[in-house]
């Protein structure tokens, strides 16, 4: 760990050479609570291809020297499937003017140093650069607070998100399927949308 973290906005083909590293990061970080994701690199690389192909998408990379230690994704909400865009539309936001912040993943030793804040700043600035987006949104998985798998020291991110200016988009619940640790196949998981005016 060098202590100096470099951030880079990757778009289009610039994402391609980092795909294996981003995929590995996502598998490691999302294996933790609350996602408990049982990921595979080949699947991840296919999933991430959308960010290469969508010209308005961005992957914000956090680098410690040459090593990618964190990554955060964003693209227009209208480029996402209906499972994500329709709940937002029903809640009253204009999908065509809303930027969707996908996932942020950061290796454990780098957490608590302000890098998550920087991920939000970089993605918001990217969304504003187009001059057409009025809102940003993202979603977080809904878990039973009494789930016995929840680590005793787990701190929900709600307060962190509110400090960034986001609030729950009431009534906007999306569904994404993934394979959880211990599952033999993908099952749908419920997600709560959060939003902010840009």
C-alpha cells in the first residue's frame, strides 16, 4: 500500500484492459454481507461488457500504484434493463434524465479513507458533464436485519449515503437475480432505490 491513490475515469475501450481486475474485485467484495454473491469471473466479464459498449458509461478506477484496488460504475438508467428502470419511472423520476450508479467495490484495507466519497464525486461529475441528466440513483440490497449471517460489526451505509445527499426513493423497489453463497442457482433479490438531484 503506497498511500497515494490515483483515480481514473475509464470509458469505452480504456475499460477493456482492466476487465479481469474489475471482475476479480467484484467477486471478492460482493462475497461479503450484504450481497453474499457467489460470483464467477467469466460471468462478470460478460456483465461488465455493457460499460465498454455504452458510450456514456464510466468506470472510476482507484489505483494503488499499478494495482486496481477499487472500482465504481455508472451509466444512463435507460441503458439498464426494465427491472431497474421501471421502479424508478413508477416512483416519478424521468428515466431519460436519470443516471444510474451501479456498484462500488473497494478492497477492505482501503476502506474508511474517503475513497467511497470520491467515487460519488467522480460519477456525479461524469453524469453532469452531459448537461442532460437531472438526477442520479442507485440501489442497495434489502436484507432482514435479524439475518444470522450478518456480521456483528456490520454498519449499514444509509448514513454515508445520506451524507452524500441521497435519500430513499419511496416505493421504488427493484429486483436483480444472483447466485448467493449456498444457493445452487440465481434467485431474485430485492433492492431499495436511493436518489439525488444533480
